[in-house]
């Protein structure tokens, strides 16, 4: 691609097609793992495999794109939830629920991320740099409203939730969402009088 082609914004239909392709890939990765056949992703997206390879020449390119796309969606969700919920704690709880869904659906990804392929190296840093500030803002808003105790550490909370999610999917009796719900409820303080 020439510099002129990369600088030009993509058409709306091209962006929608890529969004649909990334959503289809994410769904297939959750149900079949990141090593799922590209034809399965193409079928779910309603495109040919050549279309996928045109956008993402390698499987690693597709995995990185899906991961980054989902991190971006989660990062954008935090500010939106602050304006649409009944209060800061409710926004925090809903966002952390979305965070749990994100983490649980990435359970097959660690082996890939720890592979020797250097294209995956920056993903964890990207995840932390994009999501920690969103979590911090939600925690700060809830603390300023007197709904949670001040001084909660966003990184620590995200790590703790990640640890709670580590057992998800391996035992039907283990419900990470329930445990995270208890954790989020435990952040709440009695309203000021």
C-alpha cells in the first residue's frame, strides 16, 4: 500500500465489513479457539477466506486485530456507562461485568500470547494502558459519590478479577461472574447521611 492509501479513511461499508469480520472471528475464537479454521470464521462472517486474508494476511494479524478491537470497545464503554447508569457504582459494576466477559473469552489466548511470535508482545501492555485508566475513572467517580471507599487501586482490582476468571470454563460449579459480583458489591459503602 502506498502512503496515500493508508492515510485515506476507509469507506463506511468497508469499516462495517471489517467490524463484522472481527466480530465473527471473536465469536469463533470463543467457541473453537484461536486455531479454528479460517473457513469457519469466513462462513460466520459471510465472506470468502480471500477477504479475510486480504485484511489480515496471517492468523496472528487477525488475532491481534480482534484483541485490540475488543480492548477498544471495552475502553469506550466505560465513559458511556457513566452517562447512562443510575450512579457511578452501577456504571462500575456494569463495566466490570463487561471486563469479566472479555477476560473469560480470552482464556484460550494465553498460550498464543506466550508464543515466540513477537507480534503478541505489546498486547498485554496495550490492554493495561487502555483499560487501567478507564477502571480508575470509574472507581474515582464511585468514590467521589461516596458509593465506594476511596483509594481503590484499578490495577489491583483488574488483576484480582483476572485471577478470579482464571478458573472459568474448567468447572461448571465455578462461576467467576458470581464471584466478581460479590467483589463489586463488597466495594460498596453505606450511603452518607
